[in-house]
């Protein structure tokens, strides 16, 4: 009897929507969007297609669900201080700032796009074709709540949040393209050698036509993509703070 119960539990878990989405993410990670088929999914889950169609109507719905699941996990990461409901009396933690929260969400999305090469394309599709779905509101909510905490005027909430979202997804998506290109390099050509080649080519440009590009050519070598991404987030945050800095109230006479 216990054995039958355990088998029933495993069968229920295998056929749940959550397990189907989890398997879809695994297939996307290993085989890409073209490898995500209902046939491959039924083989991975050891079930029939009818059980899957009971939970997911078609591939578009499955891609949207997989994207939302990955995004939900990415934006759920919180700074240590922000995650504490109350500070410990023995070791009080400083409250996490809205800027820290934005950095954490941004890095969560950046790292998710690195781990899931298909995600950047799906995010672009969701934002442009299905902004009423769950993915776009989830990203806007996670960043927008912290923008509001920056004391940005309500009339600017959408513009400021959009600027941050566009930078985060755009920069992270470009990094994913760069990473994919690096993986496709010829055997024996690693990222460092590729960057050296780019840097050397920039240093050979016409100094009259490309003075700036030549000046920064050496900075390409050895740069850290994640640190560069976060530096961009900080630049955007600095601009938001400078633009929406509240004027100090005059002292009472």
C-alpha cells in the first residue's frame, strides 16, 4: 500500500503544470526553442500528450509559462537586509535601500539570461507581443516598487521604470548574444583571445576617424561583463537620483 501511494504521488507530480513547465525549461536549456516539442516533452515526462494538453494548450502557452517561471525565480532574489522582516537585536542589519533592491533584481535577470540562452529572445517576444501577460507586469512590478521608494514623482514612474527595464533587458540580452558567439568560436580560441583580437583591431583604426575607439581599445581586454552591466545600472540610478532629487524644504522662520 505505501508503494502504491508513493507511485501515485510521483505520477501526480509528473503530470502537474509545474512539473511540465520545469521539464520545458530543461529542454529549452539543452535543445533550444526548436527542441521544445510536445513529443520531446512527453518522452522526458514519460507520459502521453493528452496529459500535457490538459495543462498547456499549445507551444506558445508553454513558452510563456517557462519564461514566467524563470523570471519569477530571478526577481524573487532579495538583498540580505531587505529579506529580513525585522533586524536581529544582536546583529542589527541596515535596511536595504531601493537602489540595492534594483541592483539585485537587475543582476537576477542578468544571471538568468546567462543561464538560459533562450530567455532573451522570449523576453523580447513577451514584452512586445504579450505585454498583458504575466512576464511584463512581473518585471515592471519588481523594479517599479523600488522606483517608487526612490521618491520619484508618480507622473514619472512609468518612464523611469521603463528606462531601467530597457537597459537591464537590452544589456543582458546583448551579453547573451556575445556569450553565444564566444561559444561558437573555433577550438582553442577562448574569450580572452577573442577580446585581444578585437582590442588589437581597434588599436589599428584610423586615429583621425576613430580617436575615441582607439583610446578605449585596451579597456576591452579582461573586462568583466557582469561588473560592466552593474556599472550601467548604477549610471542609470545616478541619473534618476539627480533628475528627481527633491529640493530641500526651507527652514521655518
